[in-house]
């Protein structure tokens, strides 16, 4: 089987640059017998920076770039010259990328906007040259500070797709067919469960040039929140959706029960999902007459907008767009004006090894051997250099 181009989970090792050491140079010039110290400061080490980029929608470009390292700062030199800063390393990521510490599970950052930059690891500050340490009683200091050490961390990056409407349903409920009918997206469609093996996004055009984004994820089965089927791997993609469109086929034995099972799986995965706006679509209704729909109506869940549709015949599609747009633009759920308040939780590491294995990732955590852990320049010991540097 060919490897999928949709990658929403990677584990990479990141290392910032260490600061350059300060110089211990003493000024030597003709007719200046006691030139004094003129050692410059070391340069700053390079940062590891994350930058949101709307042109990426997957983490595929990071799958084979597992070691990301910034440049080291250069040492200071004579004439109080500061060393060159180490080159920053910018990691372009799709909007919706969440980063965790792979060792502790600690939430680190969340990149949600195009152009947003987050410093993941700071480069070490450069050490001060001996010029900073001259005093009236110590006019020729022959010591300087080393630069701060680099920072390192193995991180897990998870992509959570940003969409306005997320499609939720059992396998073969017609989610991909609806996405294809409403947008120019062309997901794989077939008459068997789990046809959709990876999320798909589509832009749904509305009236007067307006539009919204719809996300189709692989079907959920009962027990998905405990890891059954493909649900657990992709459920995170609907955490960021403003509205959830539940889809249940008209030929289901119990439409209400299927809806409640789906609702329960979302609750078990993340209870905050139940706070989202919800709409219920009864799919594959092209073979139903009005009498059958009237019989089904009383059995449907209360307090949730519902509609009978058929993506094949186009039945109810226009009205569905109206309902979705109305729900998205409610005061409590306004598109573009809503500031999403996500309570980021630490990552559960109890099943990390199984998760990494499933995603095809190495289970080992990488470190630099004998890396020093010094936080502040004040903690540094001075480095003495009694040998003359280059003049």
C-alpha cells in the first residue's frame, strides 16, 4: 500500500544554538602600552521558531526532517566586536498545529494563524567579553563569560484541522458524498465502510460570494474514543470545528440511538465537544416519500435542527446550506468573530508507545549527551584565558 500524503502526527528532535563565548582579548597598538581589555561579546545562539503557513495542510514535509538544529553563536573578538548570531531555524507548519513535549506530555504551543510565529526553543545568550569586567582596581581582566548552552527537546506535533463544519457519522453514512456535492473536493467514494481513510477539506460556496470550510473525517464506530477503528486517530480534527453536522442514514434501525452513540463517543474523547453547535442530517432520503419522513420525524432527537437530505438527488441540499450558515452565524458561534477558547490539556502518555508505533514513529527520546543545564548568565563561572588572542 502506498504511503499516505496526509501526515497529521510527527515526532522530531529540536535543538537551539548555544551562545558564543566572550573574548578575553587585550588591546595591542603602537604607542599604547597599556591598551586594556577590548574583548567583545559572543553572539546569540539561533532560535527554533514555528511559523504558521496556510499553504501547508499536512506535516508531510517534516516526516523526513527529524533533526532540526539552529546555528551556534560565534565568539566575540577584538575591538569589542560582538560575535555573529547563530542562524534561526524556522519550521513552517500548517495552521492548527499543536506541540507537546514528547517526554512529559506538557502542552507547549498552538499555531492557529497564518504568519504566527512562536519561539519553541530559545538560543543561548552570548557571553560577555572582558571589556565588561574592567574596574578601577582591575584594569586588565583576563576572563570572560562563556555563552549560554543550547536547549534541546523532542516534541510531538499534532495537526488539528481548522474548519467551520465537521462531518460526524458512522462509516458509509454519506459524508464524503455530501462533501463532494457541496464543494469541489473529490474524496474517494464507494459503497463499503471506511472508504475515507484520511480527512478531507472542502470549501462550500454560499450566496453573495460567501463560503465556509467543511471537514470530512473517517467514520466513527462505537468505542472509537477507546481506540477502536480509525476514530481515535482522527477525532482530534473536529475539536477545532465551530459546528458539527451529524449524519445518520435514513435506513438505520434506530436514528436516535445512532446519534446518541456518536454523541457519547465525542463526550468520552473530549467533553468540551458537546458545547459546539450541532445539526442532524438524515441522509440517503431520495427513496423516502413524505409519509415515511412524517413517521420518522417524531423519533428524532429534540432541541437540535434536523433535515432530510440526499446528496445524490440534491434533495434538501440548498436548505441544508441555509441551516449551516444560520447556525454558524449565531451570536454564540459567529464565523470570523469568534475567539476560540481552547483549554489545552497535557498529553496522556500512558499509551504513547502504542501511539508512536501506530503513527510509524520511533519510540526513543533523543538527547545531547552531557548537555549543561544553566539558566542564567549569573550562574556561569568566568572562563579565564591567559594566552594572548590574535592581535
